[in-house]
C-alpha cells in the first residue's frame, strides 16, 4: 500500500488545473477554468475547474470531485494507480508498505488486465534490447526505418520472438494468470480434445515487432504488431482484440505523447499508421496522432476536440482510398471542428517525407500545402467530374452534403460562396440544395420523433413525474456543509439570540455578542437544539468536517477531501461548484435565504441556522396539528402549538430584520 506521507505530499504538490489540462483544453474563466466535457459529446463548455478549491465539476454529466476522482473517472484508474500517476508527474518518490494477500486478491479484473499489458510491454522491450534474436531482427528493423535508440525507447517498441509460446510461458512463470493473458488478447487459448485439462496456448503476436498503444494518461491498453516475413496468409499489421481495457474506436495512437503539443500548437496532425507518428515525432513535430488504420470514429474525434478545434489530416501522395477517407472526415465537421488536408508528393507518405527532409522543410511544407477541407474536396471532385454533367451534379450534392454537416451557420454560408466560385455554379443553386438537405434531415428527424412518440404513447401517463418540490431541509443542510467547507475555520463575531421572559412575562429574543469560529458556532447551535442532519450523506460529511476542523488549524479543502471516499468527494464538489452554474431566485418564497454578495459570513451562518430552526418548528407544528385532527380537544397539544408559533414568530422577525 502507498504510505500516508506519500499521499499527503501528492495532494500538497499536484495542481488540479495542470493535471486536468493534460486531458482537456482549459481556458481561463474568471477565477476558474472551463473546457469541453471529457465525458459527454458537447460543443459548449460545461466543464469547470476551480484552482482555489482544487475541485472540478462537469455540469453536463453531473460528475465532479478532486484530481484523483478525475483520473479514476476518466482513465479508470484505481485509487493507488491515480496516486502513482500523480507522483510520477510531479517526481515524488512513492513509499509503499507490503500488501497483504487479501489486498492483492481484491485487485479488480481491469487492474489485472492493465498489469498484464504493462508486463507484456516490458517483456517485448527486453527481448528487443537484450535477446540476440530481438536485436538481430526487431532492433535491426526499427533502425532500418530510421528510428533512433532514444525514439525506440520513448515509444516502448519491442519484439515478440518467432516462437509459439515464448511470451506466454514467461508470463505464466512470473505468476500472471492465463485468464488475463487471454482476455487482453496476448495469448490465444484453444481447447485440446486429447487433454482437456491442458489447453494449447499460442502467442498472438509471434514473430512481430511490437507497438504498444497507450491511453491519454500513458497506460498500456493493447498492441499493434507488424509481421516481418513475406507470409501472404498473415496480416501485415495485427492489433489486440477488443477487451475491457482496449476499444480501438476510442483510441488514437500517440495521443499520450502528443496531448500537450496539440494543446500548445492548437492543432493536431492526423496520420494513418504507427510509423508515421513516430517519424514525425522524431523529426520534432509532436502534435501528431494516428487512427491506426481504422475508419475515423466520433469517439476518436472527441479525444482531439478536448485539446483543440483544429485538425490537419495528412494523406499519402498516392492514397488509393482517398475518397473513402474524405467521407469519414465529415464526422469531424459535424463536431464543429476546423479541418485542413495536406497531401504529400506522389510516392511519399508522412513517414518517408519527414524522414527525408529537415524539420524546417517539413514545417514549411505543412504550412504551405495544407488546404481547407471543403476547398480541397471541391477541387478534387471537380477534377474527377471534368466535363461530365451527371458527375458534376453528383459532385455538387456530395460537397453540399459535407457543408451541411457544419453546425455553424456563418461557416456554412462562407463555404457555399467559395464552392460556387470553384465549381462555377450559382450560389442560389447551392443554397437551395443545402436547404433541401436540411429539410430532408428535419423530415427524417420528425418521422423518428413521431414514431418514438407513438411507441411511447401508452407510457406517457404512467411515466409522467410530478413537478419536483424543493426539499427545504435538504437545501439548508447542504448550505451548512458549504459554509463549513468555505468558512469553517474563520473567526467571526456573532449576534446570538437568547430567549428570555420580559417584565410582562412575554418571550423575547435578546441579542448577545459572541466571538467564535464558524464551525464552533454551527456545532453549538445544532447541539443546543438537539438537531441532527436528516440526510445521510450530509450527516456523514458533517461529522468528518467537524472532526477535521477541530483537529487542524490549517484546514484546507484539498487536504480534507484527500482522506474521503470518492462518493463524498463527488458530493462536496457538487456543493462547492453549484454556484458556478446556477443563480438561485425567489428562494425566500420557499423559506430559504441564500447568501447574497453583500452578506457577511457571520450573518450567513445566523440566517441559515435560524431558517433551519423555523423550518423544523413548522414541521413540528404540522405534526402536532395531525395529532389533534379527528380527536377530542387536547389542551396540552394546543398550548404546545401556540408556544411553537410564538417562537416561530420571534425567529421570523429576526430573519426579516437581518434580510431587510
């Protein structure tokens, strides 16, 4: 287990905005940062990061928490893995205590698959550098491709021996379970009819050079393996199969190494293969990723969209599937991104071009030859259609179809104007075509909506939910937690109210001055009235908060939440970040009086506690009324009701005076 001192040092050193900035392109927004949600598909930022509070909130998905919660949610880290990731990022030495057998057994299946994948990467790398066959075959191949030793080590490249089960046997000897070797796709297991208890085992990547595929945080998700023989029956490239940790449609090769450069350069170069990425990186162009030979997907585009709005797609000079690739890029346009295209001279690809040219020449070529995607597509298709009117008509529709994918109306209009010039066709025709496509899409959407409405017709009444009522006590208890978190250790002067009888025997509230810390005042008031928070989450957080504030004079939110489970952390982030999105109106009509900008902390505490007292009195009176309904007159209950109503009137007067 990781020592408490290491965890404390990580929380003291790490900065939330820096950690999340590795995954999401954040922009300053007042005292906070904002960006696109990494958990949902959105075009308007709803993801907020507070450097002061060291918490984040994603308003589109409802998720939130601290930096560890983000890594656990986004990268599916376990808690120890998140701490280790942060420690590595900030060069903090991790002190660990020995795990018990029970703790080892509790490791989740996903964690076990990650451990197997990480071991495999180290094994293939060791074979490449230390085994004679690895050096003679694998290392020689990479060096022939022009990769330096530094680059080979940087990307963790390796080699799988051309033997049926060399890797599998080695892994089993190291006590890795066959179950996880099979689930990650590293080992192929086949039943042996002659010996059912001892199935046959084969290395999937036998005789291939290995390209580990990393997540955005650097975890090994899977592998790509290239065969080096001329076996026509075997695929040139072989990827790990889909698994719980590897989904090829959601991964971009090289994103781990490229993410910071993409955000810095505000542009991402998209290539096709592993070697394209590595050669570009080695040349000095780091903002490059690959789709690894698969058709581009929405999930892959969203990975880039979090870091930049600009993508430049690089095509081989003789790319046979250029048109098919162009159709796939429509997905990028749909997400409101800016797309450029750059093709290399015939016979060249990103790998060879960057290998054979100096850094300055490659950069200059990319700058000069990159064209706006719509302009490129229009020019390309115009050449293909030449003097064929039917082909030209099809070309017009195909280009307008791409323009129709763009959500921004101004951009659509500008592209229509440019395409009209390129294709020598009137803008009116193109605008009419665009309108027809839009109308067709609207009709289809309407049909789908009507069909869904028809299917759900009988469920409408059954599923209709009544309007949500405000839970006054919930909101007040939530406010108490917020006040404790933000101001708990502050020393304040409070005007306390003491209930006394005056000369005529009437109950009156007399003010008394009191110096105390905010948490002490809240604790004493709730204790005096024997009030226990009704909602379990708040009750648990309250108990931990009072304990922490009582023990530590240097209480901070960041250190406090470092000791909490992630459910509590998520709840706290929701409480503290709610004000970033919502401004409450007319709460006074619901007996709730939230803090306004000109209200002091002491006044806020008094108002909140007074309002809670009034609410609980109201509930008690309502309960007493229920006891006498339908019964004989009960003098004692009636007197109790009158006493509570008198007290409530006094408290209300105090609240009104405070708020006036």
